[in-house]
């Protein structure tokens, strides 16, 4: 049985319970069946740290991109992002997208989102898309910018099935996080029951969004097993089937990964 945490922020993990030992945290993930992790970049200030983690560990990969909530005074150029995206073990562009929930300039977000899509097409790597309170604009920009040429994943999906269908029509996978385990997430749980299993990924988004029953405590990659278990319960299938399908999907999307670890 193999699990993959398709979206985590390992550079931000709380290691207090491991006395600061990063390798001990990874060992706990391994004991939970987690074979690979994708460490996702959210700003260029921390890219070097994210990339260094991926270079150090054979089973960890990384992305490059700027989260829509990041209000960087110096937006990177297209050329700069392309060069970073070509580095070893960078397998995706993002996370990028739109987030209208928090304060910020939606116009700047949209321009940056379009640039990320162009970078992804230039290097032929999939996109990691964050969307919150921006369903129509997110899908519209994906369509207008031809994001289907590279595909990708709608990470930590919390929107409705209609949006999921539009994203899947563009070749995107739908990823579920610990939110799907929350007692008040009935609408999202219904979406998780309907998404075709061959279009699904699972993630922790750790150290954020810790699943029940550990909600309120720091999240970590080992807990992706809880997400898989909840998906299995919702769909009335085995844990092993969810693990196998989502792992297969990960390697089909992120083709630069070594499965033989």
C-alpha cells in the first residue's frame, strides 16, 4: 500500500513533537505508508529552502510559484520563473490561482495567475491551482489561457461539483485535504463522493488544515492516510483502492517522479 501527499509545505512543518528532527517526521510518514511528497512553494523568498528539501530527499519533489495571497512588492518576471522551473526536481508550477477571500488586488492576482500558466506551458509542467471565492474568474482564466495544454490539479478543493466538472474538462485533477474530514463539510463530502476516482488526488496541505481527529494540532504528511480513509468511507470502497488510485493519478500527472523508491 502506497500513499502520496500531493501537496504539503515541508519547510513550514511544526517539528515540536519530534524535538526538531525533520527526519523523524519523515519516518512517521513512511510508517503511515506515505512514499512520496510534493513540497509546494508559495513565494520566492522561501523557494531555496523548498528546493533544498527536494534535492536532499529522493522521495520529495518541489514546485515553484507565488501564492495568490502573497503581496510581494517585486513580482518575478516570466523569464525568472521559467529558469527556476527548469531546476532539478521541480515538477510543477504553483501554487498559483485566485483568492478573493482575503484583502488584495484581484487585478494583480489575475495577471500573476496568467503568467504562471504561460510559464507552465513554456516548461511543459502541470499547474497547482488555489481558488477561493473566485470560481468564475479561475475557470475563465484557465480557459482563456489554455491551461489544458499542461493540466494540473485543483488543490485543497472546497468548491462545488459544477466547478470541478469544468476543471476536469480542462484535464485537471481534484485534490482533497483534511477539510473533507470536518463534520461541517457535508457539501464537500458529497463532491468527494461524485468525483471520478481516476481524477482524484489527496493531500494534507500541512502544516495547515489538520484532519479530524487531530484538528487544532499541527498537520503533517502522515495524516494523508486519514484523508484517504475518509474518502474510502464516503465512497464505500476500500482504503487500499483509494491509495492505489490516487497514487497512480499522481504519477500520471507529475511525470518527472521516480516511482521506484
